[in-house]
C-alpha cells in the first residue's frame, strides 16, 4: 500500500449521531465540542426539535471560531404512529411508544447515508442504539465508533451478563426473585439480586432483540468511545480492553468541557429556573450543606412516591434543591402535603422539570447528590467532588450504583431492589419517608462515614480535572484517537490514489 500523505489542508471531519435522549445527546454534544476544540470539523446529526437545543451551544462555539455544525434529518414520528412532534425518549410514556420509536430510529438509515454521501465525514461516532450505522459507515469505507454513554465498569458488567448468563442457574428456583448471583469474570466480587436484573435478560422482550443487535454491531465496529477517565476505574478499563478485547478510548469526563456559567446553564436544555437565582440561593448556604435531588431526564415518579420523598426531605432538616418531574398522566396536579412549600421556604428549592445540573453540582454549598445513577449524573457528581445517595431504576443504573457504593465507595444506597423501566408506570418498591430521612442525614451529616465519602469524592474530582488537561490520560486518549483517524484517512487516501483495491469496509485497515 502506498504511503502518500493526505493533503496538508485536509481537515479531519467527524459525524456525531446521538440517539435523541438527553442522556445521550448531552455528552455527544460535549464530545463534538472537544473534537472541534482540537481543530476537527464536528458535525452533529439530529432531528429538527433536538437541533433547536443543540444549536444554541454550537452557535456559541462557532462564534469562538470552532468548526462545529448541526445537520438535520427529519424524524418520522407520524409515519410510525407516534404523535407529531415526539422526537425524544423522555416523551415516550408506554412500551408501545418505545417500540414505535425504535422503528422510527431504523428509518433514519437512508437519510443518514445521504448525509454521509453529501458531506464526506472521515469517521462516524454513533450511538449504541443506532446499530445499523456500522453498516452505513462501512458502505462509505469509513470507521464507525460506538458511544454507549456507559462506564468501563458497566460495559464490562453487561458483557459478563451476555457471556456467562449467571442468572440462569437460579432462575428456576421458587424463590428466584429473592436470590442473588455473582457476576463472573469481573475484577471485584460483585453480586446482583435477581430483582435488579432487567426482564429482557430473563425473557425475550423488544429490548432483548435490541441488545443483541447492539452487541453484534459493536463487535463489527472500529471501537468504543467511553465517557470516563482511567484513574476512576483502572481495573475495569484494563479488563474491558485486555480481557474482553475491546478497542476503546476514554475521553471523559466530557462535562468538564463546560467551563463558564452560560455553558453549564444551557447544557442540554434551557433550565426552567433562572441560573442566577439558583446561584444566589446557593451562595447563602454553608459549604457542603445542600443536597441536590434529581432523577435524570426520563424517570418520573408517581405522586405517592413524590409524597414520601417530600416528607423525608422535609423531616431530614437539610437544605435541598429538588428537580421534580411528575408522571405524564399526573402532570401539573398538586401532590405536595398541605403547607409543604411554605414550610420549606428558604430551606428547599423546588425546580420543575429541568435544572442547570452541572452548575449546581459545581457549587461549594452542594454536599450530596440524591441520584438515579444515570452515568452522566454519576460522572458529573464525581467531577464536582460530591458523594451520592443512590436510587437506581433501570438501564445501567443498578450497575452504576454498585460501582459507586462498592467499588469507589463514594455513596450510600437508598435501598431500592427492583428494576422498573419508566414506561411501565410502576414505582417498584416504595421508598418510605423514614428511609429518605435516614440516608440524607447520614450523607449530609458529620459522621466518619460521610466525611470519608466526601474526602474520596473530592480526590476523584481532582483526578477527573487532571485527566482532561493537557498531559492527562483522557486528553492523551483523545489525541491517540485523532491520530489514528488521521492515519486511517491517509491510508485510505493513498490506496485510492495508488489505484489499489477499493476499501469497502473499515475492518481491512484494523
Ligand atoms: N440534566 C440536567 N438537568 C436536569 C436533568 C438532567 O442538566 O434537570 C442532565 C444531566 O446533567 C445529565 C443528563 O441530563 O447530563 C441526564 O443523563 P443521565 O445519564 O444522568 O440520566 P438519564 O437522563 O439518561 O436517565
């Protein structure tokens, strides 16, 4: 093969294609910004309504001279039987809507390929839930890299489940749902309760099929991009790469790309509360005295659970900021106990729907995070040096809870045991007010355990910040990836001008 170099003026061009869920879009936009800051042309591919949110961020970067763009493809909501304007996972409120959403995602293949044809990216970073992008990229002879939005720990955990199926040995026992099993092959001894395992492992559901497709496309893809940093989970980074043989780059925490107030305040969506009001409110509090309570962008609770949480927070006596999202069918209905809002005035700040999360977590007054354990939230909390109370519900959230409480020991469990996906409309086992009060006092209190967790979280935060600075491990891995993509593109260029065999799939160049 020839070694002709690419023309000097060739600017490497990356396409980034997240699934339209805030937990996937938000880190992908950060990643697009990271590439643009390294001189690449970054193009985010998304649907019309999501483009509106993304464009505000990209506009600011463009004004700073970065080459970052958004390309829009229509989302066929009506064609698949979804209401017009539904383009995002957080708007899905039943299993049937989820199935239709995935049909719509598959219909994006043709318009996506038309965009590749028109704009000639050199490589594609595409969401795990778009498995067909491996095939699309191969058609154009460019690499597809997968973004799951999960940690090395969670990726390794999921892979162990897929390979060893450790629940099978106990699934026929009469008391199976109360039993637990060890996850084989992991660097630490990690046990899982059967009730924490998703149904799609235990029986064939729409998600089982999706999971299998995702895994197959990942095995055929060029590699995996991870929003984590080596120092956080060295044993799992090694395990994933060496024992499981995955080619992976860690480039996180990507949220640290957001440095000023406007970046942090407008990340994802415009917040429903004025950011300066929140900052002033926090300024009036003692260091480490406020609990931030949020369950991510999708999860919603019933009024029963919200009531228990409200009573628990109030009786804890701690200051808190609570982002509330009600069930769709209960939206807007008052659930607060009588007089609650008056009683908590000055002590508790309620935010309906969307808060500037990273801005809040980074404030010195925040001393704890009650979280559903979405990976973005966990990594954002750790980057800010904030220990956690863990309240997982579905997806990789139970794995993340185990990582936080057992591996890095920077959090305590509220004690939920049941895997419940948000569209099932159930709460799982109700967490009672006394339990909430107890764990909040434990975390925000001055006990030795709380002090130790806070110290640990602060150390992790320091490591996180160093990892993304020049000379840090995430900075270096991003450089490695960019260099590898340059070499790949050069080789492709040389082959084409030497008239050698046309490259149709990226694996030839591995
Ligand atoms: N987020 C936010 N404000 C909110 C709720 C969520 O900024 O009120 C952001 C949060 O910072 C994170 C993302 O939305 O980046 C949620 O992702 P995560 O993986 O934590 O959970 P998911 O929403 O995917 O369940």
